[in-house]
């Protein structure tokens, strides 16, 4: 079968089986550009609309049921409606929530974060990972008196700090050096030449949005060594990767940054972000010593603060993250075995409970290694897995929640294997 023809047929079946979603999309386009307010959720020609969730499953308005393997792009680590978070929110509802004042809950949440991440002596809360990363970079620029920011090709640090090609138009206009990921020589050369002008290096220990590409140990060691030598700050964006170990990837790798940014799952699916670091850096926000102003009506949202400490206790309980990451590692191994037996051009990268299926073969160390990917294969896989009852990101990303079981994983791997067998002669 011709690949274009297979893709057209899959798209047509999607349209035919989602009439209610189509009607809602047409209504949405009248008041929302493109019919949405979160671009990553758009599906060509329209997105399906979710009516509710049960355990690890989503139900759409057209009556379809999907095993959710996307996990709200890693924010849904605990699932769609974790009971402990719901109970914390209900208690807050009874006590009041639009307070405009400080409460004990934010101290408890902050203590939990400081106790968990080695690089954080003090923390400030924000509403999102985007805000957290912007604040961390601005803090580094203030602390060092320098302007230049080193980032990496394909890095995603929020909607205003996306280093892929499509992010340029909305990128905050810092003085950037955009280096290739996992390239030790490029990093060493850049900071040797320009280290005295560089405020910080902002890096994901694993590229998330650009394909779940882990940093090599050599690369992370070089980032730490070179930033110390240059006198600039190292910022780990652990918005996604903090779920990969109780102490985040900094704890797993032993590479401790000067600042860390957080977000996603840490408030149990509620709006959340945070940035923190060493006392001498964060002192800039102390009215008695630094005096920098950091506002935000919902920084200490009563709901988020109430949920945060509860979530921390859940995910740091003995073995919880280890078991989930073991499940994710097994999933990746099973997918690799399927692709090794298939003539189709697929591979998988990731770490623990986060991974991405790529329509390319060969070693993947940076986003540049994905530029030859045939996007038709990616889209075809998405449509046909959705048709089979499995929801992953269109880019192939998978973020397991605690609700996903070993049996769920086995059924998903079988569905991928059937896809590969069905299209072994598609070209």
C-alpha cells in the first residue's frame, strides 16, 4: 500500500467516527483561533473532545474509550482524578480559597521540595513551568550581572522558551547561544570563548518535547564543569524529569545544578511551577537582603499549595517512582524488540516512565538526528493507535501515569506490533 493512501484512509476514518467532536470543533473555531488554546492538542483536521475519565481511560464525546498513555504530557503522573488530591481540594473548599494572604500550606509544600531536590535551598512558586524558567533565567542574569544565556537546540522550556525552529517567533529575546545537545566539544568551545559574558546554561537533563532524548553522562559532567569554570549558573529544567527519581535526574545522575525549575505533576494536575536554588542566589527575593519583587496572584494558590505536599508524600513513598520507571523501561525494551523485527523505520528513546516513538532508525543523540523523520509515519501511527483505543501524543510521546498497569502495557505493545505487521509492505 502507498503510505499517502494509508494516511488518507486513516484520517478519513477518524473524521467519520468523530461527528460530535467535529461539530464542537467548528463551534470552537468561532471563538478560539484554530479551535483551541493549547496548540499541542490540535489534531488534523479537528481534535476529539473528552467528556470524562475513568481510571486510566478517557471517554470522548463520540463514545470512544482510550487507554491514556499520554498522561497530560507528564503532568498527569497520578492519574486523572487522584483521590488524595481531590480530598485536599475539598478540605480547602470548605475553608475558603481566594485568600490574598499567606498560609501554612505553602510552607509545608516548600519544605517538601527543599527536602527532595539537592540543588534547592529555597524555592519560589509560579503558575507554570514557563514562568519558572523565565524567572530562573532572569534571576541568573541578576545574580551574575551578565546577559548571555546558553541553551540547546530543540530545548523546550515553555511556550516562550522553545528552541526548536517553530518557536522562534514567540521566543523571549535574550542574548542566546543555541548549541547542539550532547555535544561536549561545542559546549567547551563556547564557554571558553564567551564564558565571562554568560549568565547561565539552561538545560533539560533529557530533552522532553523534542523526543525524550537523554543527556549522556559525559555531557552533563561537562556542563557542570564548564559552568563552574566560567562562573555562570547551571539551571536544570526538571519540569518533566523530576518524576524520574525521588531526587529528580540531578539525584539520579549526581550532577547538582545551581538552580532547578519544576512544574507539571507536582500539584497533582493543578496549575503549578517553581524555581529554586542556593541561598545566595535566592536571597535576591528576600526583602531584607535583595529586594527583587516577584508577583503573581496565583503563585500561592490555595488549591495548589494544599495539593502539593500531598502529592510529594505520594510520589516519594517507598518504591512508587521506581516501580513506574521500571514499567516504562520494560515498555521501551518491548517496543525496541518489535521495531527490530519490523521493516518499518521506527525507534524509541526515553528514560523510565517517559519515552517517544520516532519514525527514524539509528542512534539519536540530539534533535538534529530527527530531522530526516517522515512525519507521515508518525501521523499514521497516531491515527491507528487512537482507532485501536490508545492515546499517545501525535509526536509519539508517552508519559505513563500510576494508573497504567503491566497488562495495559502488554496490550499496547501488541497494538504497535499489529500496526507494524499491517504496514510491512506500505511504502
